[in-house]
């Protein structure tokens, strides 16, 4: 059993974007296209099949429900319904091979640490960051694209 939970975007968010073709909270139009990059889908946390799967690009605030100040940015979801990644399933295999940035935040959206990791340092770095009692959660971002992928929390955490 993992000491952390893997938090994908809520199903209600993905469903709202698919139904309205607008970003929840902001109302910006969502953009539909065939995947030209690996993604991942921020709901199922699987990499996109480039040239095959359709995806929706929309504005999302990864701090929504956690912090009062927003920091919106672009993310993708599958255009077709997909299952939400299970919180207790560990770190998504499709993302392990990517260069990732782990932003460890304390409450108040205060950046406590920022680590650049590859697959061989991922687990040890996540564990070390979550052992810091001041760290409330970690945002995992794609290092090359800079975009938000998912959130990690201690297993006992009950936020968002």
C-alpha cells in the first residue's frame, strides 16, 4: 500500500467540459483536436495515443478547493468518457518515463520545495517531500511543457 494518494481531476470537472465544451469556473471555450502529444489525460492519467485519440484542452485551476488564490493553466482530458484514476493505485505508469517537476506546497500556496525528477528518483523524492510535515500536497508537472498533471497527498489527507 502506498503512503500517498494520487489525485486526478474530479469526474464532475471532466464531464462538465465534455458536455459544455467550456472550462468550468472560467467559461473559456475548450479546444477539441486529435492528440499531437502524449498528454496525459488529467482524469484517467493515461498518455494519449498520438494521432488517434481526441482530446479537449481547457483552463483548470489545480488549487481550486485547496487555496483561495487561483493559478489557472491549460490541461487536457479525453474527449470521450474515461474512468478516473484510482487514488490508491500508486503513481501512474504512463508518466514514470517523463521528466517531471514536483512542487511541494505548504498551506497558503507556499512553495516549500521544487524537485526535478526522472523515473529512477521519483519514488524516493515523493516520499522525502511528503515526510516534511509542512508539506500539504505536491503538484506533479511535466518539466518540458510545464503543465499540471496531478496532485499527490499523504494517504491520511482528506483535502479536495
